[in-house]
């Protein structure tokens, strides 16, 4: 796999299935763009919607 590929398929999880990472975001607008490219309508994208986005480590306000 090419280093830094925009789509990463992670190893199988213990519960079954494989997590998929769709890109790298450098700010909130990038997250919205990645989700739009994945087919999610911009009207339903809310960065604080835990049903749509799981923030790990820190939340949507930290980018550095």
C-alpha cells in the first residue's frame, strides 16, 4: 500500500468488520469535504453529531 494513501482499510476488529479511514483533515472544512465525497449530504453533516463522527483523543476544536 502506498504510504499516505487517502483511503486506509485497517485490520479486522474483534467484533468483526474492518474500519475504513477516508483521508486526512487539516481543519473542519476538510472533514466536511471528505464526508461529502463519501456521499453524505452536507445538510446532514454536523461535526458534533456522535452518530456520524467519533472524535478520538481530542474534539473538533483541536487541529495542531
